[in-house]
């Protein structure tokens, strides 16, 4: 839940950065109507899924998967991925390139170096 809240706050920072760069005005009203409901709804979703997980879902999923609270973790991961994609969209709008794409390229280079070292 903490990671979801932190990622939402960071995404809001990226959004403010994008709005400032595009010359848009940021008011407390737009912040209240965008950030607060989003943060509260994300936290409420994670808490609701966690409560369901504790009382119902975890017992069922433990029969198949040996991971505790898997539905809560999947829900949090989905919300985190939404926020990271939103951050990337704001970053791309400002810097004209995707930090996710740069990360993929760096990971691919690292894998190739690792493979070359293993082959030698």
C-alpha cells in the first residue's frame, strides 16, 4: 500500500512538472480534484483486496500457489504499472524520449554483456 501511495505522489510530481513545462496553471482545485480522489481510491482498492485476501481469497489461492496474499500483490503491481506508465508519458512529453525505453535498452545491453562474459 505504501508503494502505491508513493508512486501516486511521484506521478503527481511528474504531472506538475509536465504542466509547468507546457505552461499550464496548477491550482489547488485541480490538485484536489485529481490527486486526492486518485490516491484515496487506490488505497481503498488495495485495502479492500487485502481484506478479501485475508478472509477469503488467500485460503483458496494457497491451495494452488504457495504465495501469501497473491491477489493483493497483483493488484498493487497493476496499480504500480499504471503509475509508472503515466510517469513515462509525462517524461516523454517533457524530454521527448521514454525512460522506460532507455531502461529496456540498458537491460538488453547488460544481458548481452553477461552472455558474452559467460560464453568466454
